[in-house]
C-alpha cells in the first residue's frame, strides 16, 4: 500500500473553480491560492443568509490511543460516501498545526484514499492563516510591553499581565521565560511564557466570529492584564483591535479545497481539543450549511473533549443544531483500552476487546446526553477478525446503535457507502433533540463539575483555595454565564493518561483558570496538560526532507 503522501501526490485534482461549482459558488466568489486552493469571499457568504441550512453531521471518536482511530479519515470518507450516493455534500475540517506535524501526531488531512488535498500545502503553511493569527496575537503582546515602556498610562501591574506569546511549534523551552533582559533600552524584565498558536484566544476568536465587525469587537474584549487595583485592561484600551483585525482580514475567509474524490472541503481554523475548543470555524460551517445538503464536520480527539466542546461552546455560540453523529472506533484501539500492549494489537483477543468496549460505551452515553442520534463507524484493519467485529456490533446493538465496518481508508467513498446512507437517513429523520449539557445561568464551578461527573465519570473536581477564589471572582465580575472549556489529557476520561477504558472513582484536579473574555469562555486547565506541548524523543521532523526530485518526503 502506498503512503498517504504518495497517494495524495498521485491524485489528479480538479481546478478549484470546478470544485466550487459543485456548491454553486461562482468564480468571482473565490480568492484563488494557486490552482487547487481558494478562499471564499465574505461578501458572497453574506449573500447566502436567506438560504435554508443543510443537515449537520458531527464525526467524533473514542478516546485516542497510539493505535489510531482515523476520525479525520472517516470525516473525509463520509463526505465522499454521501457524494457517491448523489447528495450535495461538503466537508468541514480544522487546519493542521505545525506542532504535531513535526512532533508526534502527524498531519490532519485524513489518510489513504480518504484525504483532503493538496495534502502537503494543507499540512504546512497552507494559506497563512496560522501565521496571521500568531502575528496578531504577538502584536498585542508587543503593545502591552510597549505601553509599559512608554509610561504605563493604564497603570498595568507587571505581575498581572496575562497575555502570553505564541508560536506554531512544540517548544517546551518556551513555556516559562524571562523577557526584556539587557538593560533599560529593552524594557522591564518580567516573567512571561509561550503557548502554541492553536491555544491562542485569537485562534478561538477567529473560529467563533461570523463577520469582520464581530471579529473586531471580540479582539477588543480580550483582557491582557490587570491594574494594581485589579481592574481589567483590554486590547481596546491599548488601541490594538484595529491593527489585529487588519492582520486577520484574509484569515477570516474560509479556505476551500477538495477530497481525493472531488468533494468540496472547507479547511479553516484549528484550535486543539485538549487545550482549546477543538472545532473548525463557525464561518466555514455556516457557509457549508448554506451551500450543501449535508455537511460533515469533526471535533478533535475523543467525544469527551471535542464533541462536548462542539456542543457546549460552538453550537451554543453559533446557534447550530446537529442532526446526527458518528463515533469512530477501531478494534485495535478498543483492545488497547482493554489492556493490550501496542505491539500485540494485531493478535486476536476478544476478551480484551470486550473490556475496552467500556470506553466506547461511555462515549455513546455521553453523545446521547446531548440529544443527538449516533452511529458507530469501525475503521477496519487487516488484522481484525470477524469474531472481534461481531463483538463490537453486538455491543453497539445493546445501545440500540448501528455499527458499520468501513474500508474507506483503502477504498475511498465506496468503502463507507452503507454508513453514509444510514447517516443521511438519520439526519433526515428528525430524531435529533439537541440540548447543551448545562444552562448559561449555572455557576462556573458547577459547570465544570457537571462536565466532570456527566462526561468524564468523575466523582468530583478539586482545586486549592486560590483557584476557588478565582472562580468566585469570575462569577462576581459577571462572567458566570460563559461556557467552560476544559483543558486535559485526551488519552483518558480522567486526567491520568494511563487510565484507559472508562475509569470511575477519580477526581479532576484544576490547576489553572484563564478568562477568554473575547472568545467568551473560561479555560479550565486540569492535571498535567500543557498549553505549550513538547516534542517527543524522536520527533517526526527528523524524517521529513526534500528528495533529489524536489519532492517532500516523510510528511504524514
């Protein structure tokens, strides 16, 4: 079997104008980036506001493992499967971050014969959106320090600057730094740090904004610091929002590409799901809903993270009402949750599989809490046995959920047609009764506890006195109505990545709380999760190069 990059490179791509025409997008609605990538203009998208929405389908997954689940691959394959059935379909994905591309996870353009292309461009600099986000974020950081240098008219307390810097790369050495060293001309030394760009509040704001005006308003609302008497200092107090919007003007336009089978795909925005809200942009999703009959989107990592935030943050803020969901699993990953070592996952083991099915079961119950009907998509591997696949089918049937064994990785849309037909019927059935997990009026602490108990299976949440006081202060300051965005490990329902399956009798320790006033949610950092990841012992970057023919190799 060829590598993903070889398959993508061998594909014959349609001109982007032809792809756009499948959604009835005229050529003058496009801002082309070469032959196969384009941005769709905001003016044209605004003209679609009176059109009815298509059906929204969410693809999520069990808790990820090193064995791989293939959520993005399934999202792309499902879009292709719907297109093969004659439906007008569109795919909505996040943009990949350079951090995991050169670190451990790899790219995020799908795999095998279910990919969005051009894969190399999408996984690397693409249309420059992430660079624009990083530039806008760091412009604001520079303006904070510059304001202090030139007299500090806003009386910013240098000990209470909360706006860190960002870069789109894993670099643990930058988590905590001291800046402005070198004497008077360089400013006032203080502690600082970096987050990865996908954790930036600017990323979240761009992904939740529906217009340039809303983008500007939200950027102005960002809290960068506090004064000595604890009053917030916002980006608009430093006159920063205008220049930041200028840097983000083109980035706000959604990017249009295609799958290997020519299905239109919007790839736009990219907040991580373990440290941010894990969904592509609202503007891209809403555009797709106006242009297609079925829109297939994904939420990052497992349903406890990406799907919960998709429902409780993105859908709440954008007024979206999903019609169906797909929970992706593999036999290999389920056996890993059942205690099988990675090097033994190819060996049949029904007992371990059945033990690991508890993880899938909790995700099924969790998605059902949101009133969204679901099916299970099983990515088939050559080592899967019929006995193992039957065990998964029986388990899903006990939840009155259909399970489909799919081969889209090897066969493209043809390998997922049966599930695509069922998903379309489910989306059209009116069975969805969407609801969020908690109401706006619920106190912030109770919101976090509700997610921990209802989604993670925890007994409770814990925090020291300082953190509890921060929750109370946010409540008193009028932010209690905001949703919560919980940052924790993706590998377990708990905050311990080694606890597989569906652990119970655990508590969720809260280490830090950050107010994202512009994005309008509260980030709650739990356990040992880092908002600036580090590289693994053997980074993927070590195997990426340009060969003698000028072709990129090693990118996956």
